[in-house]
C-alpha cells in the first residue's frame, strides 16, 4: 500500500509578509474608524439625525468587525498546527467573517425598522452639522477602503471587514446627500429615506458574506472546483482503477485541501501514480496540499465496508 502527501504548502494569507501587511492595514483602518465613529455618534445624537446615527452604527460594526478580523489574523498567525490542533486556528478568520455578517444583519435591520417608523412624522434635522460629519466620515471610509481592498481579494476575513467599510462608504455618501438636501430644501423626509437606503444596501451584501463563510464552515467544495470533473480526471490517470473517499474543501481563504484513495492494479507503479495525481491536482485545480492513499484492490474492499 502506498501513501502520499502533496506537501508544497500554499501561501496562506495569514503567513509571511502578506500577514504583516494585513495586520498593518487592519490596524490603521481600525484607528480611523474608531475616531470617526465617535464624531458621527456625537453629531447624530445632537441633531437627532437617523441617517447619521445609522452610519455611526455601521461604523461601530466596522470598528468591531475590523477588530475581530485583526484579532483573527494575529491568532491564526501565532497559533499554527499542533498535535491537538492539527489544522491550527486558521478557521478563526472564517468565524470572524460570519460574526461580522450577523452584526451587519442586526444593524441594517434595525435601521430600516427605525427609518420606516419615522417616515410618518420625520423630525426636523439641521442639515449643516450632518453634512460636515458625513463629509468627514466619507474621507475616513475612503482611506480605510483603499487600505483593505487588496487584502479582500485574498482573505475572506479581510473581505468581511472590507465589505463593512464599503457599506459605510456608501452610507456616508447617502448621509452627505441627505444633509445637502435638508440644508438646501428643508425636506424632512431626506434623513429617514437615507436611513432606509443604507439598510437596504447592506443586507444583500451581508447575505453573500454569510453564505461564503458558511460554505467553508460546512466544508463544501470550493467555489470554482468541479469535484465530479476532478474525480473523472483522477480516474483517467494511467494505473488508476478506482477513486473513492474523495474530499475537497477549503481550510480558510486561499487554502484548498483534498484527500482521496486511489485503487491501482497489483503491478502498478504506486510512486508514479502518486506523483501524477499530485501534479494533476496542483496544476489543474491549484490544490497544493493533497493527502492521497494509493492502495491495492484488497484494501479498497475494506474501504467499501466502512459506514461513512
């Protein structure tokens, strides 16, 4: 019986220079968000602006979400695989992303509810303070947006924080517009309408983030990998008679993992079969870490007797 490992570890987003860059960018975004959250909350309470208070609430979730993302990156970076945690704490970033999604659902739902209740009798909101606070928030969110944009393409955890900042950036624009409309026309409905628009913008994007995090936590096959096609490709390798116990999943962002049993003929070159299977997974499916068991027919019969 031959066993094999495709080691060539992938470059995880929590490792090396990329990890250090994520930590610096997340820390900067956290500081910026915390400062302007206090500004928007103070002005929102002073003016009774729902749009500004909703943006401050979103910025609070930014601060909390970016803080959790930063903690998850540091935790995963410092807690690699051990004999008790054989996969390390890489899933910490996925849990942080899911927590961010839950926070966003709650805040967005509350803002929509509160805005609708205010539409019947909208309070008079002074436009100039709202306008100035929203302008400051827009600048802060724009800076944080560019800090997190590159990392969002590689890390689901950073993407959760990035989506929150993006939602807040759009929210700041909505508050800016509502403040300008209120200042120029005195139309009292501008503020609650902006609050509803912010909530409705956030909800679908939050659903996408939650779905992606849950796919990883439930160990679904990675997006973009057709497991049926991969199974067929392994079957087609010279010397392979059967493929079973095939599993493909995502450990965390950028780390796809596979395992499989390959049944071969008694006279097959098990080393050659193993090498060809590893090359196939790495070159065609970008799976660098694969645990492959090459086994004769007798061992395959035992696998068929297992209950799961």
